C-alpha cells in the first residue's frame, strides 16, 4: 500500500459493532478462522499510533512478513467488503448500489421478472432522493429486460415513456450541475479566504448577478433550490451583508419545513442547513437562537428513524459541539466553552478532521481561555494556528488569531513584543489581500491603544469603537468585549471607578 497509515486509520475508524461484524466476517472467510489478515487487524486495532516496527516485532519470524504489503491490501479490501455488507440496510447510498448489483445479477441469470421488481424499487428510491445517474441507469436496465424477453410490442411505448423520463431527468440534472458549478466558484473563494472583504468581493458580486441566482424559479429540483440558497448565503457574507445571509439561512430551513419528508430522506443536508443557520446566528450575535438550532442538530444523533452514516454522525457531533463552544464565547460563558473543547478533543481522538475544523476549534478555545484570564493556555492554542502550516484554512480566522496573539502578549506583559507582532499581523493582512487601508488603520489604532500615552490611547480607543463594524476581517465581537473590559478607570475622590459594564 502507498500509505500504510490509511489502513491504520480505517481500522481505528470502526466502531465496536463494525469491529465485531468484521471479525465474524473474516472468520467465515478464513480456512481456520484465524487468517494472517485478521491477526494483522487485531495488531493494528491495539495500537494508539501506527508503528511499522511494532508490526514486524509482533510477527517476527513469520513468513507473511515478506509479503506484508499484500496482506495489508487484502485486509483493507476485506474490511471494505464487510462494511458494505454491514451497512447495506442502514445507508441509503449503499442500499441503492446493492439494489443495482442485485438487478444486474438477476438479469445475468435471466430472472427478468425478479430483476424488473428490483429495478422498479430502485427507480422509485432514486427518484425520491434525486439520484439522477442511478435513476437513468436503472431505466436503461429495465428497458433492456424488454429486449431480452423479446417483448417487442411493448418496447415502442416503453421507449417513448423512457425517452420522456430521461429528457426530464437530464434537464433537472443539467440544472443541478449548473448550480453545483456556481457552488464550486463560491466555495473556492470563501473556504480559503473566509468572508472578510478583500479583492475577491467583486467576484462574488458578479456571481450574484447570474440569472440562476437572481431568479427563484430557476431551480428544477429540491437540491438545486438548496444549492441556490447556499451560494447566495456565501455571496451575502463575502459582500458584507450578514443580515441577508441570516435571512437566507432561514429560507433554507423553511425549504425543509415546506418539504418535511426531505428531513428523513436527506437528513445530512438538513443537518448542514441547521449548522449553517447556527453559524449565521453566531455571526449576527444571536447566540441564544444559535443554541436552539444546536440542540435540534444534536437530537439528530439519537433518532433511530433518521439514517446517518457513522462519519455523518461524527461530523454532526463535532460541529454541534464546536458551535456550542463558539456560542458560549459569545455569551461569555467561557468556562462552559472550555468544557466544550474538552468534549471535542475526546470526540476527535485518533480520527482525521479537516484542517479548518482543527484551527476553528483552537481559535475559539483560545478565546474562552483568554476570557477566563488563562493566557498561557490561550497562547498555546494561538501558537498552533500561527506557526503550524495548514493549507486551505480561512485567512480571516488566521488574521483574528494574529490579533488575539497581540492581545495575549499585551496581557502577559510582553510589551516589547507588541510592535513586532502588530507588524507581523499587518504583513499577513497585506500578503493575503485584505483591504490595505482598513487593516493598516485598524492595527495602527490597536498599537496606539496598547502602547500610546493615556490621552492618545483614549482617542484611539474611541475611534476603534466607533469604526469596529468596518473592520470585518477581525473578530469584532470579542474585540468589543475586550475593549469594554479594559476601559480605563477615572479617579474620583481618591477611588477608581470602572467606566464600563463588563459583559
């Protein structure tokens, strides 16, 4: 195998029931119930981290070590076969593939009536979930049965019906592909750069003028409608209209509410919609509303009637916990936010996660530690974001980490570092094409607040507070909290009075 660690990750991704099923499956397919691949499986399962040397020590002197790569490849294929069988009734995608294979096998055995019944079921299921390619292929197989049975009288009317269905389905599929292309354009910008204003803003404004996005009647299917909202939402965020993005996310949820069966048919898409709305609530400071949608999302994990794969349940779990942590930061429940981070670390242990998630988790955990005055713990997480090279991570989140790094060292009393760290932050903003004038003004004001005289610092603080909303490349909400928390005190009759009400 090119990457032995992939086999290790596959083994470690299995839950208890999957492991039990695989061992039974492997025993049945082994002559003596204990093949080398099963022994290798147990060895990998016992490891905390992949260690090739440990494998060779465990099986020292055994002949199969000379063909270890072959055994690894066989083991991987055996695990996939076992998973395919295990999930054939619980995963709708795998279920459709099994129906397709079943129909093909029946056709090969000339059991055409049985094959027709299977295909009829498959066609209905594919139509229901808008699986166009499977639907079209099943139509073709069903038509081939008429030819093989020699039912030429029925063929003509069937061919006309098939053509009409194919034409309609192809139009829907083409429409969906068009929206997916627009989605790819929006994702290629926002998932890398984030949603702060920069030179790509005009690209998103131009994208919004596409007729497919402007006209709500253009989508020809449920999924096309959902994609339209998803794209518009990203466009609104990139062009600085957070309120419209929130309203767009609400419309996405309404789309599901108006089509309640879709919640059961495509539960993962429903979760993505809830997650998106939770994000928009957080970005518009509707933290309590965000928690409501988080609770709905978490409930999906416990409903047996909703079919989700383990990977989807894992994703729901980590994203809902992440959203709760961010919301806790917004409501200043920092201690609860730290507990959310601890739960997240337990959930993702030894499991691969996207770099963006890892960085987001570290950043908002740092915010919570900062809020509690645990600066060393916060700095540890911020250093991970700034110094560890991560591809495809939102630049606006990284810039916020640079900003928080400045505040952390200020709180730790590392005054000599402040100017250099602000310069590093400005350079990062410049390299990543954030608005140069705005970012320079922002960091100049921040530097004056941290290092200027009392009068200059007060003037800079006032200007920053008045213009916070224009600096959308920074974590405005947290910065606003910090500014209020650290407002200077006025001396009155020998006593100091805090000039603000801390959140």
